């Protein structure tokens, strides 16, 4: 890892104003680069799907506090809304938008990239698809870049692949470190690691974060919640801030 690692931390989903305010204080203390304030949550089965537009003000609150927000966007309209909300209130802020693993419509991927391309204050993170396939992963990168965004504002994220039978550690999504490193090499893009959606349970998140250090990732995105057991999404895998502090990246 040549440069300073990128650290993104915060709850899986923004659930309430109080929860996000508390997380902003914790994130600020630790000087994270971006804080997860996810407003739109695609779920495996219907459930809490995030605060949506009602939560845009929370992105602004973080930016006003000097903590750069990060949120998943599912549609180009979400990207537009988040950019307008944050930059009209806090022109100095930076904003991370990301395309999640389930969002595998290449047309939508390119349109989101097109919107993100318009403003240099936006970093676009792109996660790999849920199933293991190197061509598809390269294809996502190609579609995103065809939206015209500068390569230095695109960050890739390895969040593992759905287990296909070979899963000795019992991870929720199995990393393919070699593939991630090849994609990093072939694309020349920054590549971070997601120990939360690979690990899937606290002990495994800590374990896989250590394991991934052997590879040349450029940072991490970690789910951290004030009260993980009662989290509305991904309760099993979210760390407390104390546990987060045990990860030395
Ligand atoms: C997330 O990061 O909130 C998420 C849903 O992860 P993924 O898209 O990797 O499943
Ligand atoms: Mn999650």
C-alpha cells in the first residue's frame, strides 16, 4: 500500500438522526476519510430499505461537521440529489457515492458515473458483483469509465463473492484476493477491501481484516454501529467503535 490508506467507516444504514449524530462524533474523533451514511439500501428480502430522501439532511449534517459523507446510490437521481444537497450547503465538502454489489444494470452504472463525473468533489466507489466472474467485474469498470469520470475519482471495492461451495472459513462472501489484485493491476485503479460484507459476523470481520492485510489494498470500508445487536440491517457483522479501533489498517 503506497499511499495513505482510505478509511471509510460508519453504520450499514442511516437509521435515525440520533444514531447518525453519534456516529459523526465517533468518525470525527478518528479522522476517517468518509463516513457511511447509507440512505438507499437494496435488501436481499424486502425490509428496512433506508431513510431515502428523508435522510439527505444527514449527509449535510456530517459535511457541516467536517466529516465527508458516503452513501450508496441506486439510481442516477439519487446521485443528483445527494450532490445537490451536500454541495449547496457545504461547498468545501467531498462526497463519496457508491454503486453496490446488487446494482448490476450496466446502463444505470454508466448513468451514475456520468452524474458523478460532473463534479470533481465526488469520488465514485464501485463494488464487485455478487458472483465470481472476472470478465463481469472488468465489464463494470469499463461501463463506469465510459460515463466519463476521471480514473483518479474511481475507487474499486472488493466485497467478496457468494460462496459456491468452497468456503473453509465460513465467510459470508468469499474473497478472491488474487482476482482483486489482478483487477487493480489491469485497471490501474485504487482498490479497497470490505471486511464487513465478506466476514459477515464480528469475529470473522476482525479475522478477515487481518487476513486481507497481506494484499495490496488501498484502504477499507467497515460497518460500525453504536449498538450493533439492535441494528436494522446487517446486525451480525457491525463492529462497535471500540472493535473498530482494534483494526490497525
Ligand atoms: C453495503 O455496503 O451497504 C452493501 C449492501 O454491500 P454490498 O453491496 O457489497 O452487498
Ligand atoms: Mn451492510
